[in-house]
C-alpha cells in the first residue's frame, strides 16, 4: 500500500491530491519539482490559487499541472513575532493530454513571494 505524502514545514498535502497522485501516477517529488521549477504559471480556477505546469513526455506531449495556495503556518511553540511565514498547501494535481491553451499569468510579485518561500 502506498502511503500519503507527509506534511512538512514547507508543504501541506490534501487528501484530494493524494487520490489524484495515485490515479495519474505522479510522485510527491515530481509535484514538488513542478512547484519549484514551473514552465508556466497561471491563476488557478479556485479563488486565491496558483496553477503551475511542466511538460511531460516527448512522444505524446502531456502536461502535468499542480494547483496550490499559500496558507498561513499554524502557531508554533516558539513565540517568534514574524508570523507572516507561509506554507504551500497543495490542493490537486493532474495530467493534461496535449498542449493546454494559455490563460491569465500570475503577477510577478506573487511569483517572487513563492520563490522566497522555497
């Protein structure tokens, strides 16, 4: 039996994304790599989410997408006044057969904020 991904100080995983990982055969490390080094970044369909993509395969072109949002970290035991630290909550992931049409890109300020978290 495959175990679900563990929540870390950077990433929080939902049950939905675990089901999609099993269905599409996408590993935890692959999703993290897509988030760190996306080929394309767009606004997600859900409010306040970001969708990132990397191409997969060369014979039959596919795209692997991941959708996440920036969530506040839970209160830790240390009383550090910097409570603006954020965590990446991975909501879902999927494979898209073929090349998807481009939509609204994410503003550069948000992309730079995510890069500082990684």
